[in-house]
C-alpha cells in the first residue's frame, strides 16, 4: 500500500456525533467540525489531518493517509469502543479521492 494513499481506518456510529466530538475535543487542541447535511470532524495532528465524515457513507468514516495509521489508532483509542462500528485492518482504500 502506498503510504500517501488515502484510506479509511474505521467507521463510527453517526448517531453519536456529538459524543465523539466531545471526546476528541477533550484530547486534541485543534479540532474543526460541522453539520451541514453531512457531518464532519477534522482533527489536526503533527502528521496531518485525520478526517471523520459522512460524505460518502451513512456512517462516520475515519480517513487519512496510510502513513497515519498510528495516529488513527491513537485517535480511535480515545473514542468509546461502543461508538466504533468497525475498524478496518488493514485500512481500505478511499476510492473517493
């Protein structure tokens, strides 16, 4: 897998958007978000942005570059396991890019 390839690391429960956002804002200083038909959260990290959105799914998809696997795993570790629907191991290609 190309380390610059965009991938989907996991899917989260969209119904829990606000709870997921609260958990992330408690751990990360730079978080952007919005709810405009689709839900989206961008978590800014030293190795780039991890995107969480519903742009191409009914669930929240956790996306980023393949080389951000450890950052994505850390981020998912900060979210209640009850809110995680599936973690893809290995991540799947984000074919929307």
